[in-house]
C-alpha cells in the first residue's frame, strides 16, 4: 500500500515536471530558417524586406512601388529635405469626439492621448504614401540570408546573418524586434540634434547633442569576420547647456549579446577621465531627460531584448506617424513644435499603414520600469513607429512616437524626431530636433578610430 502511494506521488511529480518543461519549451521563441518557397516571395508578392506589395482592399493603403529613390524637385544636396507630399490635404481629423469611429485603426496610446487631452490633442490624417526604400544591396542581402538567419538559443542574438534584414517573414516577436535593431539606416551618419523636456506649463531648456554613427552591420560587402560581432559604433557628445557640455558617450553594440554584451564608456569632463559605463542600457535614464525616457527607448528601442517575452500579435492597419517632413522644416521653429503637455498637433502627419504588432511583457524575475510594451513596426522598413508603455500596475503610462521620413538621398526611412509622452505626468521628451541646427549628414567621413576610448580622451582634452 505504501509503495502504491509513493508511486502515485512520484507520478504526479513527474507529470508536473514534464508539464513545466513543456510550458518553458513552448514559450521560448522558435527560430528556423525560411523555406525556399517563402524566400522566393521576396520581391514578387512581398517587398524585398517582407512587406505586402499589394494595397488593401479598401484602397486606403496603396501598393508599394519601390518608395522614394530619387530626390524631388527643389532638393539641394546636403540641405533640408523637401516635402514631396506638401500638396496633400487632410483627409480626416481624429479628436476625442470622433475617436470611436476610428478605434480599430488607433493604438491604445493614441486613444489615451485623445482622451487625456480632449481640448488640445488631435491627429491629422493624410493620404498614405509608402515612401520607404533602401539600397539594392540591402534587398539582395536580405534575400540571401533569409534562408539561413536564426536567433541564438536564448534569442539574445542573431546568427548566420549579415548586411540584410534577417527575418523578412518573422515567425515570432523576437525576430521582428531584431529586424528593427538590424534595419538599414545608412553606412555613416552625423547629426546635431536638440532635446527638450517641457514642464507642464511648457517651459524648457534645450540640450544639444552631436551624434555620430558607424552602422557597420549593413555595409555593402561586410563579412562576419570583419564585423567581429560589433553591429554599430555610436558616439554622442553633449554640446549645451554649459553645465552638461563636454560629456561624451561611446557605445559598441553587439550582434550576439550572449557571447558579448554591449560595451559602453563615458568621458566625464570634470574628472577628465574615461570610464566603462555598464549602466547605459535597459531602464537607466537617458542623458538629461529628467527621467522621461530610458536608455533602451533611444531609437524607439535598442539594446538587449533579454528582459522581455516577445509575442508576435500579427499585422494591423494603424494610423501612425509617417512622412513627417514638416518636423524638420527650417521654417518651423522649435517653439512652434514644443507646447505644454504634448507637441503641437497641427504639425505632425499621420497615415494609415500596415504594421507588425509585437507585445513585450517583462519576464518573471527580470527588472524594468516598464512591465509591458506594445510595439508597432512598419512593414516596409522595420522602423518602430509607435509604442504603448505600461507601468507595474498595468496602467498605460507613456506613449512613444517615431516621426519618420524618407531621407531620399540615401535612401532610408528613419525618424526625424522621437517623442515620448508621459500621460500620467503631463510631460514629454522630444529628441532629434534639427530645424534650427542642420540636416542629418550621411556623407560624414568617419573611421573606426573615431569610436575608441582613446578617441574620447583626445576629444575631451581639446
């Protein structure tokens, strides 16, 4: 009798253990190479980066025809970007009063902004233009690696991929977020941008940055041996205000973060020393942001995805910021954009686009300010365009928007301004302002020697 009881107990333990193992296994992202027939769809019924070429049935989303690959009339090389759609009129304005009619095409974040600020926030909707484009070598590389690219065992890296978008037809949320991390932007980029964190009353002090990028992963002809696991170098120097000026951040971002984590250094002008900066990651506060954005919100999301479970919800038609050339127009001043509570809603442009929806929930035992984040990722470029952010009470806390344009001299689709709005605090941070500075420079003459700790020391001593 005793043996029978013991056997029953052991059986229960074994069954429970197997069930636990099964839960762990099925909850882990499964990454497998794309089948040859799926790869063959790229550039045929799918865009070269995996989006649907066809428009929608209602005709409100047009077919993708290659995007903008040539500058429109009036553009001067090296100058601000001329709006190719300046003649478009507003098709509808969404307000708190009519948002119910458009609810299926709104993010939860935009619904919250409309509800929280009914007297001041609105969304001007314009005709949809699928302007996203990339160079041919990105398209070719994407097709070449689509059949080989895989996530690492823990999903914290990508293997068998170089230059192109690794997962043009994603099978899980991690693959989609890695597509954003590894998306094409440029070979090199230099920009002089401003950041503002207005008070509830609208007062702000501009923080000015000089950013430099060496985006190594996407460079034509790049090999894994040459890459050495470093997908990009990033350097940011604070230029103003005087109390912050001279601080420099250097980041080496990695492809397989299980093998090698991000490496970061800070130059402190007061101490005239360069120090390792392991805290430049995850939910540590962004530079001079009043705690209004985390390090991993820069570029809408960056760094290791290891603290979240990533679910691919699917694809939806959503009103998202797109073709926002007015937000970098030099005739529009910072004071025109920066208003109390949120940016001036008369300036942004929203369009209906198909986006991949990815839901990220904090892993048990992991720490982050944000318990859950829902990402809306452009099907044509893999640029994150909007994020809903929830606190530990499961309340919607912050709303991120990436106001993208096609920099058609490259070409790429990349943000010209990022805005992270805290609807609980009635404040926001806007980073990327260039209207009173100068346009992005994609012809910057940079080398790997510019992105070393020694280079930080030399720059700090000048």
